[in-house]
C-alpha cells in the first residue's frame, strides 16, 4: 500500500517510530512529507501535503500526527473525499475503516505511547471497508446538495 505520512513537531517522534515500523514491514511504500526535526512547525501545511497525495490518486491512505491529532484531522476533513479519523484505540481504528472507510488516520503524538500507536496503525491498515449500509451513509456525507433539502 502507498501511504503518505506527516507530522508537526508534536508528532515528530511518533512519526519516526511509525515510519520505521512500516518500512520494516516491507509491504508499504511511504511518502514522508515531514517534518524532519523537532523545531516548531505549523501543522496545516503538512496536512495539506498528505491530503494532496491522496486526492491525486497516488496514495491510498495517510497518517497525520500532531500533539493531539485534532488539528490535523480538522485540516484534512475540509477536503471532499477525505475522511480523517482521530483514533485513540483499536476499536476506533477498526470502525474508522470498517464503517467509515477513513483514508487518513490522525494520531496524538503527545497522547499515545509507541506500542499502542503501532497497534492502532496496524489495525487501521489491515481493516477493509464493509460497504453495505455504511456505503449509503458515506454517500450522504459526500452529497452536499442534500443540505438544500434540509
């Protein structure tokens, strides 16, 4: 799977751990859009780059990490076709994929230990979208014209 990965300074350490884990796995191609040090960096440009990689069709999924994961998920979810899910455990990671077909995983670098974060990443990447009634709901999210009917 082709994955785009990005973090601000609050997620830098966890990004590096996740990247090493995914490279070691050998089944993923990783695009690391930064940051590349612990100096203070704004998170929106990083989120925009990961989103662009996915929207362009070159990458299937992304992982965004900031201090809490909140800022990254807010930026990413501004784009049509992007479903970024802030996950804190296996349950939310599984359902983000199985029910919501999330294509970006957002994590809090200051909230999660490396062991749990890697387990969340593995669940997120290995879980398939179930479709069915969940697809109907995704269509409702993407159908902005229905707002006029409310």
